[in-house]
C-alpha cells in the first residue's frame, strides 16, 4: 500500500470527498499552527467541524479512532481554539469529528460525529 504518509494522504482525500458528498463545505485542509495540525475544517450547515482523519489497512492493531487518545484530543481542541481566534469565530457552534478510513480490502468509511469535546 505504500508509506504511512501516502496512506494518510489517500485517507484524507477519501474523507474530503465523503464530506463533500454529504453537503459539507470544506474550509481548510491540513491547517497548521504552533500547537499542531487539524486534518479538515468544514462547515456542516451552521456548525464548524474540526475533523481528524485516521487511515488504516486493517484493524489488527485496533480501530483507527482509538489512535485519537485524550492527549491527541486536547491538542486538537487547543489547535481549534487558536484557529477560532485567528479567524475571529469565537461565537460559532463547533464540533469535533473523527473519520476512520479503512483502505483494504475495500474502502470503508466510518464518520464519528461528536467524537469528543
């Protein structure tokens, strides 16, 4: 399948396409600041959604969402606050989602809304 970076990029592309088909408006991809990175930032109707994408080729080492542990969640939340401050969006409704992308044998997507807060 290739390197982990290639798997991650492919998973993010699949997740982006999935979100567009669901009617989301993609605002940013791979947003970075001094704290970290958020894979996808999108609007779902009136809700700003910060999305972590996890790609896997199997569940041999656990489900993809399990890689988003409490420490990773806190980093995403802090990163999102910096984004909100930078964009002056402090009063908008927000949500944190995880999208699992399983790449083999067939592509499978699991979108977990309100995965953490």
